[in-house]
C-alpha cells in the first residue's frame, strides 16, 4: 500500500495563496517567526472571541471555534482579513470534509473580527471534488526535489517567507 502524505488545513490555506509556500511548509522550512503579519495573527487569535473560544483538535484538524446552535454543529475559523477569502473558504471546507468523513455533519463560519464580518460556509459536492484535486496537487508539490520558482503575487509584500524568496533582488 502506498503511503499517503498527510495534508492539513494549513496546507490547503497556503495552496490557494502560494504553492511555493506549500513546498516550504511541507519541507519544514519555517517562516520568519518575527514577521509582523504572524504577530498580528497570533494577537487576533488570542484576543477576539474569547468568550466562545473552544479550539479543538479532531484528527488532523484544529478548529478555532466550535459551537452548537439549534442542534447544528458550527465550526468557526478566525482570520485577520478577508483578503485571503478563497484560501480561508477552502481551509474551512477541508475541515467540514474531514468531519463528514468522521460522520459529523457541520456548517462553517469564517470570522473576520477586524472587519466585523462573518461568512457562512457549507460543504458541497463541488467543493469536495475541488478539495480532492487540491490534496493531490499538494502531495505532488511536496514531492518535488526543489520548491517551485518564486512568482511575484499581491501577497508577497506581507509574506513571512519574502526574504527567503526574494533575498537576491
């Protein structure tokens, strides 16, 4: 039987932003831990929604928030900005997919406290198919002998890997 490399919600998140980051993370090359963007993310995680904070680890997923409303399980993911909306949605859909595989039906909420926004996310067959392809792509990227070449994208300026990718410029 072939070994199936585990994929995490964080891998899904990075895949939709920068596939080079996926390779770096899978090869355990840590981003700059002193980066301001990481500090802001940590602050938001530690500060907002403390009353309902119920971070929970289930299998290979860690959800920021979980609650029950009218008998429905709702998992929440707290993000500093909706700027990465596609990544955030796909990460949350991945968590919903993982829960479905465990027999748990849930809905998702993306929470953007700085923007005072909330977005509902629900599992669909289409999302499940896209996730399956994404997971396969992540496994292929991780098996590459070197990272994909850096590409300048709108997120490079705030990326904690920017010095690793662009130090020679």
